[in-house]
């Protein structure tokens, strides 16, 4: 895996996949390493028959012209679709419609469909955790957790949450300090499968003055099973206060908060689960541009450097690839 055109990419989320595809188009060999069972990062989905849940990213928007051009291709290939869910702002039994004008899109049949599509012509090694990296005159060497060598690359893209990137880089580049300065906030997610439809007049709600920040009827999204599936996201503040709570406690507490907000009891719960996202959202907007160390051939990518959205993650990966190889 050596050669002047070889690029190693650590992280198989949308940023890493976008970087790999861009590098391929520019004539460079890119190899992606991801610790998960499949690519996608927080564009994650889970099935618990007959229910399907998008327990990470819920939808995405498309504002940038370049991103919209990519979106048109994905729409043509049927891997994404527009979602016209009924959205409200919700506060203690009172709701008001969210003003229209914003188009929202989702992966089909699940949010991770877009990541699978982007990975279809990329060399991706899943279930492969990079334990350490080493910079030498010839480029970068990557090692697994067991110390075994994973490959040597002329350049390197790190598309991981900043705290993990900083630990991996250490003092081998000033980018380690830059990544360490970025704080990512956590999020508890609860997945509910219900015996019958929940009788509220909305499909998604931005929650105010609550432990919850967002709730969504995932079964309202195109291409999903009809079985009534809901995803509840806790606020960053509440999550930080309950980081050490067992998942079963979280999975019991947040549905009760939804009932308080709506003033309506939930139907019988057939499936109940909780997932903790340690690095869900950057705590502030970042300056435009990707962090790059041209002397060492190293660049950072991800939504942490671009506002925390799917669109930002994808564009960050594209920009990282272009900045790395000129």
C-alpha cells in the first residue's frame, strides 16, 4: 500500500467516504479504515423487526450548490428521497408548526443507505481500529490495536471525532492540538417500537425547555416499514448530566418526558432501546476550511470542522481530499 498517490483514510463516515471518492476521481488510491461493522458513522440505522430506526442523523438539508449537484445524482439512484414530515416546535403540551421552505432529505430505505452507496466503489476495511500512526520520511504508517501494520501511505486523512483524532496524532503534527481544542457534545438516543400509531399530529418535533431536543416518527419517512417507530434524542445538557446512567434507565425516562410534552400516553411499547453517542455535535460553529498540515501530508475532516451537519461532513471530506493532493 505504498506509493506517491496512496492515501490512508481513518474513519468511514460520510466525510471519510467523500474524501475517498474524491481522491479516486483525482487519480489517487484511497483506502478507508473504520472500526464499525459498516460505514456511515452517525448516519446510522438499526432494525428490530418489524421496526426500523435512524438513531443517529435524522435527515439532511442541501444548501451548497456543489452538494445539491451530488444530491441530484443520489435522488436519481434512489438512495435518498425528500421527506415531507409534519414538523412542529413542542413545549409542554403546546405545539406550533415549523415554517416551511426548508427541504429535508433522508436515505432510503434507511439513513445509512447513502453511506453504503458512497462506499460501493471505495476500498473500505470495516471492523478495523487504527491503534497508532507513525510519520516517516516516506509518509504515514498505520498500525492496528494489536500493533500489526495496516499499511503505509504517502498522505493521510483523519475523519474521526476531534478527541479521538487528537489522541491518535499526539505531537506528530500541530493538528493534534487543533483537534484537541474542539469540544463535541454527547447525545442519548432512545428507540421505541409501538403497538399502534401514536396519536399526535406531527411526525417530528423540536423540543423546548425539555430533556428532549428532538423526537421523530421514523416510520413516516419514505421507504420505511409501516410499524410505528419513534426515535427520541436528548439534549446535550441533559445527556451530560446523565452520562453514567444505564441504558435501560434512559430508555424508560425519555419516553415519559415525551408523554409530558405531548400530554398523551404512549401506546404499548413493543421495542425499547437506548444508544449513547459520545460525539454527537460540535459545541460551536467552526471557521470555514479544513485543518491541513501540508508538510506532513495530513488533513482532518468531519462535521466537527463544518457545523455538524451531513452536508458539512460531506463537503469537508471533499475539501480535505482536494487540499491534500492539490
